């Protein structure tokens, strides 16, 4: 505990060096565009108690726009991109790609380092393209377009790109392929419960997936629902062949447990939506935090990581660590704010924004502001 406190104090002192006698960040800092950009990016690593970093973020953000106008074109572009999306929120491989372009235009760049950076990036691109060909071949052979009504999101390109953000390193190639299949299954489940299935269909699918075998009503269900059920089973059979052969069958079992929790959360939200129920914000978040799928996706991420993610990783995930919980809450709120208008246009009132507005008697704008802070 003492070491953590000491590290925290040293960390705060590092930022105090940039303050003047009046306790404010020194105006002289604004003359150094690169330094201000570094301070701006560092401030994004703040926690809820890092007040000095909140000040640093406000200070740098206030001046960044004018700094971009006074800087070279390549530095200006880097600053503008950072204002749009900090590198700590961005994909590592995209940050690297952007920085290669920036670094090349720096007068004091190292030619050898630049050459190797470009070669490394090209190698990764080739690996990603190879993966994408395999994934799209698998996706096309399943022929979702003819098997499912047009409610599902045809987004395998987007999903594979998202997966690269989880781990971009070349040795995780097979893991990315597995995870793309897994998040495709998550997406199909989400769209089925959220956008198309009737309540009886939803309950039959949820019961069948919980039993991992068709329930008594599945044979009466429409063909599209039978296809969804079989697709999920087949995806996990693929995982068992790939992972179970290494003597790590507990990995697929643990991932399946999280997937079933995700399915139940989808069913619970579907039941509320069916009767236009707007629960308390707290009750909604208990279910919504699970339905947004970060716990299941994290389990899916572990599957292809080999001995890096052993049984302990899954046990830790089951304990619902604060980090994943915070990501889930943030993801839930961002999802609900982004999709609010779409939800309302189709009569889907079971949304975190509606729950918050009803419970606290605030406007939509106030609900957005408060939940953005979360």
C-alpha cells in the first residue's frame, strides 16, 4: 500500500512541475506544440481522483486548436486527430500508422527506424488480409442473406476490424479469426432478440441455448430461428476443435457460460421491451451491463491467446473485476445514447436514457450530460 501511495505522489508531482506560483498551468507551455500534445495525451490516463490531470486536460484542450493553426501541416494534422480521438481511445495499429506518416516528415527522423516501421506495418497488413479472406469465406459459405430475414447487420468487415483493436500482434492471428466468429455470433443473437424475434421465439431460443439442445417448442419455430440456433452450436463446435485439442476444454466451457449469461440478458431486455417497461435506472443497468457483451467478448478474447490466458483469467473474469465492469457500464451508456433516436423510432423504450429521465425527472439533454460523465 505504501508503495502505491508513493507512486501516486510522484506521479502528481510530475505534473506540478508544469504549474506556476499561482497554481495554474504556465502559459509558457503553449509555445511548445509537441509538448502540449504529449501533456494532452498523458491527461487521458487520468482516473476519477486525478484532479490535476483534469486540469491538464482542460488546459491543453483549450489551446490545442490554436496550436494546430500555428504548427507545420503534419503536426497540425496530428493535433487535430488527437482532438478528435485521443490515441489512448484509438486502436494501437492505427496510432502507429498515423505516427509513421508524421515521423517521416520530421527533419530529424531516423531512416533505418522508419524503414523497419514501414516494413513491419506492411507485414501486419498482409496478415490481416489473409485473416479477412478466411473469415469472409466462412461468412459467405454460411449464406446469412438467404437464411435470415433482413434484420441482421451484415458487418463482418467491421467486426474483423474491431477484433484487430483487441489484439493486433501477428502471433494472435488465429485468435482474431476465432474472435471474429464469436462476435459475429454475439451480433446475430443481439439482432435476433432486439429487432426481430417474437417473445415466444425469443424464449424458445434462449431455453434451447441454455440446455444446449432444442427445447420442446423449437421444432415449431420458423426456419430462420432454427438456423440461428444451429449456427451458434456449430460455432462453438469449431472452438472445441481448435482449443479443446490442446487440452484446454475449460476455456470453451467458460466462454460458453458467459455467452449463456449474455443470451439471458438479451431475453430479459426483450421481455421489458415487449411490454414497454421502463425499469429503474439501477435495475436496467444490472441487465444492460451484461447485455452490452463485454464480459462475453472478454471471454471470447481469451480463447485464442494460448497459455497467456489460463484458467485463472476466466476465474478473474467471473469475479467481475472493476475494470471490465467500468468498460461495460461505459459501453452500455454510450450504446444507449448513440442508439436512442433509433430505439425510439421503433418503439423500443427500454433504454438507459429513458430509465434515467423517468427516475430522476430530467430532460434528455440532462440525461445525456450526466451519463456522458459516467
